[in-house]
C-alpha cells in the first residue's frame, strides 16, 4: 500500500491550531503550545467542496496511521461522537488503524494496532502490504519523521488562503530535501488549493556547465 499524508496547512506552512478545539477532548488544537494563540484559522475557509474532498479521501483509505496525539483526538469522537452514516466515522470504524507510540498501552478503539520499537520497519511492512492506500491525517510530528526517513509515497496538502504568521510548520527550517511530481490539483470556492504530490526521491539541482 502506498503511504499518503493528508495535511491542512496555511499559505505560510503552519499546521498548528487549524481548529479552535480538538474534537473529543475540548483542548486547544496545538502540537506544542509555546505561546501559540491563533487557533481556528481553517474552519472559516472550509467550504462544501473541501468537505466533500475530505470525506471522499477518508472513504478510499484501506488503513490509517496516526501519531499518538492525533489518534487520541480521533478515538474520542469517531464512535458515538459522530452521527450514523458520517463517512469519516464509518471509514475510521471499519478500516484497520495503526498508532505510533512507545508509551501507549491501551488503544481506545477496536481494530487498532500500536506500533513501537522499529517504527521504520513497521511502516515499510505496511507499504509492502497488498492494498491501495494507508493514510496519515494530521500527526505533524509523525509526518515530519516519515519525510525525514523517506517513507512517504504521496503528500496531499489542503492549503488555506491565510497567513497565520506563527506556529509549528509542516516543513522545518532544516530538513530533508524532496523531489515531487504534481499528480492532482484542484481549488474550492473559498480559495483552498488541494495539491497531491508523488514523491520522487531527492530533487535535481542545477550544476555548473563548462
């Protein structure tokens, strides 16, 4: 299965605090705190077209991979917390789920496998398994780790037309370089752009010519 990451990101690359409140926990949606205060920049720009894309993307997943914090956010809401027939809840309930954690001992939802120890090896096994797609939603710390270890096959970026100006970003100031091929591009009435990229290894660089 290919490994696909799906990330809400502002125009200046911020992933932190895109919702005001974490679903199911009531806690501010921030990866690391540190004085971040500009929560909730995504919902005012989320339109029907973007919501339909998100629902359809969840539905096509064969499995899900989460970091611990994102898993706990979803686990608190995708069962009784979602209306019957909700496509996101249905997908999360029915598909296998994997959560990366060296400390989690009690996965809150059935159908969940905790991955610890050799995470790279476990992710490689997922990528080698038959099927279409394992999706990573949110989980910024995990996504940055996966990119650093070159374990991502596709990146889906939902880019919102807003400059947040502070907060944790998807791509750190110093990190791996990555070549990409654009395989799908669409926009929504409120100005979101949704880009799907296939990773191609390291990018090419211009060289001096004799």
